């Protein structure tokens, strides 16, 4: 049976991306060697990382005073690398979910953290508005897509201080005005590739302003100076990212992605609203186009397990909601085809017919 992969991360990749990666694992570009067994400093791998950086720049229209880095440690390591490299006294954070909370916890080890607004009062089901960013903060940190709670910031904020964004789960899902950010980072495993590589887009003028000693591996300048090759980079995950970006470019880039993502999310949100058994959790103006969270209506709470079993029998995988929200979460990243969204909708309608009381 066909599987419809709604997993939140690691998550769906385009079939041709997986196939092309499998091919390169056996033989990279016909050189007779696997991408896994060649030197990262040889010309064959250098070409891979160069093209990946180039496609980042091209697809996101990244200005020339920014660097594109591929690091280890996940987005979670960035939670500490950002304050380590940028915070002197104080930083501002927007608290919109579990990942933002983790970033805040790390920052507190380096100085004063000003949480300018939080949606914790409603279990993070909305994006706060009307907050003030302090002028004296060293930077302002946001999480653009809250993977667990299904809310998303769909605009590029104007910030009076350097803006830092965790875009782990919505990178490449829409055009981004990179020039408004000082740092954009994320783990690859939501919208770009397999787990194991973290991308960092960083403007060069924000570094060198803190006095503390920064360990070599945690200093962005190390990786900038060495083109992400100070140590061995995650070669195979980078290769898969390259295949994803080639695929993305072929489809028409981030504008086309955004259009497709809106269409898919609209279809699913409409069905959740229409269906008498389900309701969404996120507030309408804050809803994520990537992670669509929904729960059973009050009167149908007893059917939660049954729906999960039924959906699984129809080939849906990864739709169980995160334990902190409950219910269901359909992650509809770039690589998720519309047909799978339609298949989920059909499943919900069939379940409603059999169970509406
Ligand atoms: C998944 C996720 C992370 C954590 O990424 P790791 O690479 O596992 O450290 C951080 N932020 C957001 C928004 C995420 O979705």
C-alpha cells in the first residue's frame, strides 16, 4: 500500500531526491566511488558543497555579504552558538513554543534574556503581536515555524537590532528577505535533507563583537574562514540537500513552493473546519503552512485512537500529534504531494461518515 508520510521530522523527501542520493551512494557522477568514501577536500566533493552553497544563494537571493555554512550539532547547537557569538549583555527572544523555550534556556547562560512576548498562556496556539523589541538588545531571536504547535510567522520582521531566526521547519517553503536577518539557521531534516547537517546563513559584520573566549568549533568565524571545512563536514547529508535544491529549482523555486504549500494547507484546513469530528488548535491568523495540528471535537474525544488506527490502515504515517498538543499533526513540507493531502482528506471524510453521531 502507498504510504503517505506526514512525519514532522526527519520527514518526507522527494522520491527523486532519495533515488539520486542512492545512486551517488553507489557511484558519484560516474567516478567509480561513493560520495561516502571520498575526501571532503577532493575536487569531487568540493564541487558538491560549492553547488549547494550556490543554490542556497540563488534560490533565496542571498546578498553577497552573507555566508552559507554547513555544520554539525543540529539546530539545538545553534541555540548556544548564537548567544556565544553575539551576546554581550542582553538579548531579546520571542517565546512561541518548545524550540523557542530551549533557545531561551541556552541564552540565559550568557547574559540577560528579555522575553518580549510569549504565547505560553494559550499553549502556544498563536503568534504574539504588538510587542516591542528593546533597542539595547544585542539581537532578537525568533522561531519562524513552531513545528510542534503548528503556528508560523509568515512575514519578515523589521527589527531595530540584528534579527536571528530558527527556520528549521519552514526554510525554502517561501521567499525570504534574507537582508532583514543577521542569522538564519536550521536543521536540514524538516524541509531540506536528512538529519546530520545544520545550515547557517550569516551576515559577516555581526561577528567579533563579544569579549569572551569562543571555543574554535563554536566560533562562526572558524567555519566561515574554512568554507565549512575546518573539520569533516556531514558529506552525505550535504549531498542530499544538494539534490533537494536541484529538485526545488527544477520545480520553479521558492515562489512556486509557496503557492503549492498554500494550496495544500488551505485544502486541509478547510476540511478540518468542515468536518464535524475535528477542529484545529492554532488560531486562524497564526496557522502554519507546514505543520497542521488538529484534535477531535469535544464530543468525539473517545474516537481519537480509532481515527489513528483507521488512518494508519489507509497508509497515513506520522500523523500522531506531539504529546504537548495531543490529537494529530499533518506535516505538509515542500516534498509532500497534493495527492497525499487529498488522501488524508478522503480518510477524514470516510471516518466522519462512519462515526458522526
Ligand atoms: C526540529 C527543530 C529543532 C531541533 O533541531 P535539531 O536539528 O534536532 O537540533 C529546532 N527548531 C525547530 C523549529 C525545529 O523544528
